[in-house]
């Protein structure tokens, strides 16, 4: 792939081969189902009881559910918020808070959704069980 890479001195432009990023490997369908099942069990057994034991309506946006979804080799942990404000745009909306990217058999990168709506890498190359432990131990990775 060729692409413009910048300037030399005095406005000379240079065309050269651009380095193409390699795509992360995709898990097999069986591994994907196992990852999704483990994440859903973690949400059901750990995240919801600990961080959303009951729904508490407020005058602002409030969390009504914690769930997850698989998309493009990644599992995103999401929160569903509800708003009862009269000037709301929608009644409910979803906001991701953590994502784990599959990078190899039982190896994942963990990303945290920053306040500016950009993913920030936090941990690299961790096992799924360790990713769950980090989501419990590291407050930045907590929902809410």
C-alpha cells in the first residue's frame, strides 16, 4: 500500500510504502461462545450484584442495567441508562465502560472508555480470569 508520509525539506513530498496494521486474530466459534458465556456469567454473578443491586431513579441519568455484547473480536461491557427528565432526548441509552479485545488463545487486552468517548488501553495480554479480577480490583474499570 502506498501513501503520503509527510514532507522533506522545502516542501518536497515523499511517497513510500505505508505499514499496514495487522488485524487481530479471531477466535473460533467455540472459543467465542465460551468467552461470551464467561462474560455473561461474570456480569450476572459479580457486576450486577455488586454495582447494581437495585435500580435507584434520580432526577438525572441513572443506570438500569449492566450487560455485554460481542462485536468484531471484542466484548464490550455496557451500562443502560434511563432518564426521566422532561427535556431528555431519549428515554434510555447505552454506554460502554470496559472492553476486552481477543488477541490470542486466553489472551486479552483491556480498554477503558474515557469520559471523552475514546478507548484507553489499560492492560495487555491478560488471561480472561485475570481480566475479570482486574475489573473487580481496579476502580477505573468499575461500572457507574
